[in-house]
């Protein structure tokens, strides 16, 4: 990775290695961290893009108190993590007034990115990776279950049941399984790196699940958007991504975004790729689509 970085208020800055063409802000997924984007960041830097990002609350590998891993906040967690990302975007925009700013959000990070879009933010394009529009009935069911688990385990509790109904359920689609995380990628080396990283793939807290369901309820209500989105949007996903319901959830997301947007909404499926299109065997194809969008 390009270690010529600066960090201000937990904001990481990875500078372009040549004449800058633009700026990318990364919003990573659940139970992972910015370090998982090493190749992507390096490639963007090589191609003349500054990169900004921060590890979401409860996701920083420097965390010493393990009870805080996978935990946003005891109150207003969703609002706080969205505000954190807004601060990164505003910092990047103020630092590079003459460059276009693009927001890249993966999985949970894509929904946090949409949380930022509820109010106007200074970006010129939005990329949603490994995302989906969850059905209302599914959100309602999850909310009921999470509240039951919260009574049983408490806010800092970690529910094996929620894990079974999410990550493990995703993995069953690729049985027989080599690891518990086959669903993230069709590249064994990438999956093994994920599995061996203590700051990846852990059970998040009940409170974080509550925050995510709260946030999804907000971002998938079109009446919550203060202004019609007028920037181009790219939804990129693996055709075999279980989070995107093997394309169905991504198509629902694209339809929703078209309904609240005055600009273009593109959808691209990387054939046979799984959840992480930038770390699967067709990562170069995925990157070329993203580069074309931001160029």
C-alpha cells in the first residue's frame, strides 16, 4: 500500500502518485476495515486519484477494547457514523476544490453513503458496491428479531442467531464450503486473508444491527431525501453476490435510485463474481468499470 499518508481526525489520506485527476472517498463494509482496500487504493493512486477514508466506528484495527469492536455508539450510532463520513467528504472537498469528488461505498458502507445523500453533500458521483435494497418485510422481521436478541443479550451482545441468518446464510449458497466466508469472493487467497484477519468477519454487536436497520429504514424512504439526487450513480455488483440477492436486490436498488434521481443510474454485474468485486478473480474488470465512471 502507498504508506505516504497523512491522518487528521482519523481521516486517512492516500495521495495520487502523479498529476491528480480526482478524489475518491471510500466507505468500507461491515466487520472489515480500510486495509482490505489496499490494491484498490494503490491502483487509484497510480492512476492519479487521491483517496480518502476512515475506519468506521468500531472497525479500526487499533481498537484495544474488544467489546467496542463492531459497535458504533450507545446512542445515535447511525447518525454518528453518517456524520463521520460527511466529515471525510467535506475535508476532501475543501482540500481539493478544483477536483471532482467521488464517493465509493461497499456493502454496509454503501448504505452509510446513502445516509449522506439524504442531505446535499459536495460529491460529483456515487459508486455503490455489493449493495442491495432490502425488502420492507425483511427489514421488519430483522427489527423484531434484533429487539428480541437485545432483550436476551444486551446492546453489547453478539448474536450467533443473527450471524446464522446473515453471513452464514450467504455462505450456504456456495456449499460445499471451504471456509465460513466463501461468499465474499471467488478468490481463495482473498478469502483466506479475510479469515486470518482478526479485524474481519467477527460477530458485530446487537446495537450495530439495530443501527443498521434504523439507517436502512431511513435511506429507503424516498420522502427522507431533502433534495433530488442530481449526480451520476453506478451500482456495481457480482452476479453471484448473495447480499444483492444474486442481482434481484441490486435491480430493486437501481429502480429506487432512479425514482429519486434526476441523473443517470448505471448498473453493472461482474459475471460469477461474489460480494467483493474488487477482490475476486475478475477484479480488473470491476476496476475498469469504476475507472471509466470516474474518468
